């Protein structure tokens, strides 16, 4: 039987030898309290991957207008949009006991906090459905003179937004200006000019090269040719080799994609910077966030739709005999059941969809196999803040360690203006190795104590007294956390064709964009719902 790495080996693997050496020198203290959160993987594997055929008794069938498989952002957005379109008989079936997928959140007596996605980019007026959602939630203050929505000040990320820890000191922002050479700054200026060039670019139909969501942008050959090279190769071609700029680009790819620039599509790398600028020379669109991240949006959507949790869907097929409608077979807490409906939306990751959706499982259409990377998220509960080193930047919402492969931590109480006292820090670690499957196998045996030690050992480099302030550390391992935009994947013909419906079976998920952002999941949910609404009108 294979034996996984020891705790010290895990720390060395994920944080480097110095962190492992520091761990070895520290006196062994009590184990960190907390738990490894169940993300639904075991239940999904048992029912979908490893389970056999499921027979539904005749008296366990029921009916619905539309069945949505998956209660993540895409599924919830589809159900919400259908309800707004006048379709009330909508049923969402969710595998886990909690809706939201990687956008879920948690709560403590101190604050709510995220378990995954923790912000959206302030939407533009073209993102009409998302603007409608924020308006329905009371998160908007109206529109500016140009008609662009204004997000309520309480939910625009409070300053300071970001800081970076480097050689014993915190600095404002993510680009390290302190000590930057003339060449460093020249390359940063040339990089910004190149981004502005793409922000200004328009195709023959007047579309931007890069827009949020991806479907609002251009599919012109000049723009999508960038998908055929890596972001690192694009930077080489521009002779942009500054270590500071390269670190910023690597950080951007790790943050949004779980990859490094060497493995990220150049199209996706430029998308990160260009899609967030409204015009050349403009600052990036502001960040909209809540203490529990995008779980705040999920809670609003989930409260307005009908959801059954703990339901493992194993089959989505055209109704038998041949005719209109679909049949959905699932295993719930009380055993197998089935739902017959006019239409279904499969809003699951593609690795699940290709097992449960008959048109994909039976090979009736070309397959699309996205690369999906693992993530680790830890929520560290603190009774008090660690000591801040004098002379550095003040505590921020996003706190990044420049020498770490992690993404640092987000402070859940930041939006409330509580910079002192108890809080929850959410620590993110994207596992960026190219072979995601090998990474999952190598880390399969790691438990709560192992991951908690990695998170604490990482942050102790900036906060040496952190351990004394902790009350518990909870951890989630997202083995299939997010689709990764590898070179050639974003604009592959298979990816573009995968969103097309198969009769009355429709598809919605970030995998269909090749980029795992809230805006993408939301857009695909609305798009799939619109397909059903259009079919009903026809």
C-alpha cells in the first residue's frame, strides 16, 4: 500500500526546505483544532464513478418543469433566471449537503467567511443579468453618467486592498516598487502599454478582444491566436524579463487559474489584465466582495429556488420511448428516485457531466476534456491579531507573501472595518503542477493536521506569533477545484462546441469557458436558461 508524505515532507514539498527546517526546530505542541471539510468528493465517487446501474421503482418517479443538476453558481443562476422568466416548476438537485460549490461559505460567532471564490469584478452595463442580480439584492447605488452601474460603497473592497510581504516587511500593492530598477519600471510601463493596446482593440463587429464574461468578447482570429502560445512565451516575445513583472504575472495566473505563466494560455494571461480595464489608461475595475465572499451571492440565489441536497444524479437521458422531455435518475437520502421533466440543465463539472449525461456518455458528440486543478483552502480562526511589524503597510483585505507558492490570506472582517481583535483569515494554495492527477494522487493521504500545519507554517513567516493567536484551523481540499486555461484549451473547437444543447438537455458550467470565474458560471447558467425559455416561446 502506498504511503503518503510525512508532515515535514509535505511542508517541504509545498513550502520549501527552509519552512520544513523551521518546523523541525520548533518544539512539538498540541495539535491544531479543526476539521477537514467534506466537499462532496466521496459521495460523488461512490455514486457516479464507482456505482453500478440504478433502478428507480415505479412509485419513486415524479415530475418537474425543468430539472437542474448541480447547485453551484451555474445551476443556481439558471434556476433564478428561469424563475424570473416565468418558469416556476424548477427543481435543483445538488450532490452535497450545502449549495454553492466552490463559492460556498461558513460562519463563526465572529464573522462569516468564504470557502472558495471571494470576489467579483464590478460589472459593466453589458452584463445585464448580473447587474439585475445586484440590483435585486440592493447592492447598487444607481448608474453613472455613462450608464455604468455603481456598486454600493459598503461592498466595494475597502482600502487598503492589497499588500505584499517581502524580506521581513509589508509593502502596499502587489507590484514591488521598493528597490525597482529603471529597467524594471520601463518593462512595467511597456507591459501596461501592451495591455492598453488590447483594451483598445476591436474586431469587425466592434467587440473587445477580452471581456467579462468570455462570451462577450471577440472570437476574431487575431485575438484567439494568443491561445496557441503560453503567457511566458508572449512575455519573452515582448522582451519583458523583469523578475518583478514576471512574479506579478505568475501571481495573476496562480490566483485566477491555478497555473504558472509557462503553462497558461497567453490569451488567458492577457485576459486577466485587459478584461478588467474599461478603457486604455483606466485602472482595473473595482473588486466587489463580502465577508463570506461569493457565498453572499449564492445565499440570495439559493433562497429563491427549490433545491434538494444530498441527491447524487447518476443519469440524465432523453425520455423513453423516443420523444420530448428528459428523465433524471438520482440517489437521495431515501434511495433511488427519478424525475421526468420537459428539459434539464447539467450544471456540473465536465468530468461529472460526461459520466451522467447520455449524449456525452454514449459518444454522440465530440468530447471536451478540460484540465482541472486542485486547491487547498484553510480558514484560520484567531482570537486576536498577530503583532504587526513596524514600518510596513497596514493590514489589507488581501495579504500576499511574495516568497510563498500560496496566495496568502484574505481577512474576512476587513469589509467591516475591524482591523483589531478576533477575525478569520482565509488562506489559499493553488497546486500548480502541470499533472493535476498526479498531484491529487500524491496528496490523497494528507489529513486535516497535515494541511493545517502547512497553512500555519506558511503564514508564520510573516506572523511569527500566529500560532499563539489561533483557536482552530478548518481545511477544505478541492481536488477538482477549477478548470485551468492551458495553452490551446480556451479556444479549442471542442470547448466551444461543448455548450451546445443536446435536444432538451442543456449544459452550464465554468468548464465551458475554460476559465473558472463567478462571472463565467453565472453567464452559462443564464445562457442555458435562455435556451429553455426560447424553446418554450417557440
